[in-house]
C-alpha cells in the first residue's frame, strides 16, 4: 500500500512538472523576433523621467 502511494505521488509530481512547461513565446523571444520587423519600435526611457531622485525614500530604501 505504501509503495502504491509513493508511485502515485511520483506520477502526480511528474505530471505537474511536465504540465507546467509552456510552449508559448516569452517576452524576450518576442522582442528578439520582432526586432527585425520594420514596424516594430523600441526605445529606452531615461530614469530621470521617473523623478526617482525626488521620491520620499527611507534611508533603508535608498541603500537598495
């Protein structure tokens, strides 16, 4: 009986592990694939736009 439970548990773990693998495209793959497209635009936003320097951060948060 205990061996049966072990096998069933191992099978369920294997099923969940294999089921969690996704074949959908990641954001990084999309970015790389789309960079060759003439209609795809990408640009960098400077951190100065976010006004992080003027944010009210605690000394502990500023260390990070």
